[in-house]
């Protein structure tokens, strides 16, 4: 791990992502992983890794999701708008899960690859978002139960 400290300003989106990345309270390790991830993105030919990160998060954040709603004796999957905090959580979770499920290199390389894929609207995390949208589209008939 290099210690170039690419992360030097206070970007709330990046800070929150680092908190989701952190395991066992080791924030310095999470920051080092993000530094290495940004260096890897630079090494792959991108000039601004923070812009790639922002674009990836924007492309993965779901605007709508399905939530279970009990009506009578039945449980329906009801499409609802997603709140901003939940959008951030789901995007970070899907990106990190997609990077962790790849099994061929150091984690910062995997995360860099997944962020670049998400910025280009490809990859596992974006596929997960599209699956959620398909589910919401399939269950839009139950949208009338959203406010009950």
C-alpha cells in the first residue's frame, strides 16, 4: 500500500463510503485502501479518480426499490421511492459486495475495477440496480398499497 493520501479534502460522499468500507473499526486501513484504489484508477488511465468515484456512485444509486407490505393475509412487493441516505447505503453496499465477490487480486484493484465499471454503466453493481428496477416495474400494479 502506498501512502500518497489522495483523500485530503472533506467529501461527505467519500467519507461515508470509507465508513461502509471499514471493518472492525480500522478507519486508517479503509482510508489506505481508498488511496490505493484511487492510485489504481489513475494507473488505468483516468485523470480524476474522484470524478470516477462520483460517477460510479451516481450510476449505482437506485431511485426506486421494492419493499414488502402486508395487506390482509398477503405480502406484496410494493415499489417505493428510495430516500437519499438509503440510496447511498445501497450503492455502497452493492459496489463493495461486487468487489468482494471478485476473487483474483488485491482488494484495492478489485474496487478500482468495479468503480470504473460502474462509472461506465457496466459491472455487477449496476446490474443489481437494474434488477431492482425490473422488480419494481413488474410489481408496479401494487403501487397503490404504498401509502396504506
